[in-house]
């Protein structure tokens, strides 16, 4: 059909452009071939019956019918599995050409008054339905010329009968032209409708697949419930919220378990009131803790049954875990509080600096010990306020750094050893501990300055709570698994209270009144920026030749590879 696509004057049906269209075209072709065989059998049967009843039937006509039957069966067997091109050509001679020749032979050889001209309708229909407009009009023109030639050949040119025969032939030919054109246009329209239907079906299939993919990957639970409270569709998130991710799959009854009765009641209210519902419910199970859900329902239009009568409606339920909503709300509140705190801290820095300066000038003029102590207290608390304000402002700086931090690859042991040396150099007598490097071949994705911030903060916290032993503070790097490295800061401090541990990485939370509670919060943000994680646990370590429990903060990195030539010095265990 590619050749016909460039000829708008004779549009060709797009029958050969898809597997579905090829199959439909082939079925039509096989139908016409089968119809030709049936016509041949009918003609042969009529001629044999005439031979038996009238003794004067022509044997040559019977022979022609036999030959036509053989030709139609041969074409059906040979060409029945491959449809011809709709374009005009010699490939139509075994079908249309043979049919035209048959009608002409029967009309010439038959001596009776029977007319075989209605059989011309078969090749005209075949050309109109299966071929192009050119083939249809060409076949009809050939039939019309044959009819006119027949009227001229067998009629008396000078008589009125010849004129009547000619007019009859012209009228029949005109009717054939009209029928051929209308049938061809109808075939074109049917093909276009089929093409549109196939395109719409493909579009609907794509949309269905996309919708299913989106629903399956939604973090929000989705349930589709009919009026019989049968769940027809449920995405994985909904099954998790229902507590049956592995043991249950749709369809199932929403009333099957007592824990789901609140959902069933909400669906029942939606159907009864015929309007969407919004409610917060609790799913209470015997084996699980209660799950709070925020549920929204929507109703579909009634489905149409086969008798065009309104059918069942569907209730679509959207389930949202209230814990997630609360966490999101808490995060937004913390962000807003952080912005407000940063603004306040920025505004108090200038008057605070004036207070510090004025206190320093006043201290120079004081001589009484009690007044000196008061001035010292003012200076200490002013410094504390300045430190808190600087940490609050540091959150905004760190966030900016996280958003604009370039990707970097670090040799883990080498970077950790350098940070340890720099940190210990500020107070060698106080900052004593054990450094053990166990990942000499690992590279990690982390900004060098951000890694320094994280480790220095963890080391300062560990130093604050450790005992006096030289190895009561330990810094370890290790390979946890192939391609997975971590760094751990451990100290033998006392265990944390559960209420403190629960809010350990939240901003503005601290177990000490003199702490701002921002250090661990900043550490977590820096780790998440680089695809790492930070966690706390209570672990035992060897301290002063004995086993001792302590607090361990572990940073697990996202690895990028292994060093090709590790430095042998990184294997060493260093005690400082």
C-alpha cells in the first residue's frame, strides 16, 4: 500500500499497515475465494440438472463450468494464505479476469434465454472491496463495455430492439459504476474505522499500563471497592497498610477481617450518601500495633451492564499513613522554626557583641572579687549565647553547602587519619584515644570538609562523656561488606535514656541545658546529602584490658570503588 499513499487522486485503504489489518484483509480475500468456489459449484449443478432434465443442454457449457470450478479451487488452495496487493495488476487475472472470462463464455455459448450478466457483480464487488478505486472503476468499465458489445453483437442495428438492448446495457453499467463506487467508499470507511479502533485500543492499553504502573508505585494506598464490599484492586502500599502484603491479593472482601471494619463502614457510608467521604480511622489488629490512616473516598459513575441498565458503582479509597503525615508536618514545623531561629540569631548578634565588649571594659575597672565573679559570669553566658547563635546560623550555611557541594571521592582511611591528627593537635594532652584503620582500599563519595565536620562533631561529643583511660575514645574504619565501608566513633560514656535516644538527631534537642542540640542534626543532614547514613547503638569495646560498654555513632558510606594501590601505613593501629 506504500505506492498508493503517494496518489491522493485514488486513495487506497490502509489495509496493509498492521498485523490486525493484514488479518482482516486476508479474511475478506479468503471469503471471496470461497464464494467463487460456491458459485462454480452452483453453476455446475444447474448445468448438470439441466442436462438431466432437458436432454438438450450444451456439453461445452458444462465443460466451462467444470474448468471454472477447477480454477477457483486451485486459486483457493494456492493463493488462499497470501492476500494480493490491492493495486491494479496482472495478479488479479486469476480471480477477476477469470470471472469476467467465465461470464462472457457462458453468455456466448449458451443458446437459451438465460442471462448470466448478474454474475458480473462478483468481480465488481471483489475489486471494490479488496482493491483500489482504480481497480474497481477499471473492472466496472470493462463489464460495461462487455455489456455494450453484447448488445451490439446480438442485436439488429436498424431495429428498435438494438436500441433497447444498448440502453439496457448502459443503464446496467451505470448501476454497476454506482455500486462499485459506493462499495469502495464503504470499504475505505470501514478500514478507517478499523484503524481508529485499533489506535484507540492501543492508546487505551498504554493508558491502562501507565495508570497501573503509577498506582502500583504510589506511596499512598489505593483500594477499589464495589457495592458488595469486594476489593477489586489494591496496590502494594494499601496491602502493607492492611497488614497483608504477602498473604493477600485482590479480589477479597473488605469485611473478611475485623480490623478492616472501619474501612468497610466508610465505604458503606460513601455508597449510601452517594458522595465522597474523608475520615481518620484506626486499623486495630490482634497481631499488630494500631495503624492510623487518613482515608479519602471517591465514587465512580455507575457501570453500564450488557442491557444498557445502570450497573454497580465503584468506591476508590485513598489511604495515607498518619505517621507519615505527622512526620512531614513535623519536618515542616522544624524547618519553619529553624528559619525563624536563624533570623532571631542574626538579629541578636550585634547587641550581644556590644554586651561582651561593654563587659570586658567594665571588668578592667572592677577590683572586688565578687564583682569580678559577676563580670566573669556575664562573659561566660554571653559567649554561650554567641556560640548558640553561631550554631543556628551555621544550619543555613550547611544547607547551602549541601545544596552546592561538588561530588568528591575520598580515600577513606587517609582522610580519617588526617582529620584525627588535626583534631588531636588542638589539645594533645586531652584528646587521647585509639585510631584503628581497617578500610585501606576503600573510596567513598563525600565532601572532605563535610566529613571533617561530621567526625569533629562526633569526636567532641565522645570526648565530653568518656572516662580518663587513653583508649576510652576510639575511632574505627572498617569494611562491613564488599563495597561497603563505615567509620565509627566510640566512647565509654554512660547509656542514654530512651527518651533522649528517640530524639537524638532532631534539631534543638539536647540532654544538656548548655547545648544547642544542633550538632547531630547537622551531621545527619550532611550524611544524607552524600547518600550515607548515621546511626547510634550501644556496643562493647576493649578498654584498659577489659570489656566495656559504650556509645557508638556509625557512619555508613556509599562506596565508589577500591583503591588500586593502597598505602601500607593505613593498616597500622595508632594509639595517641
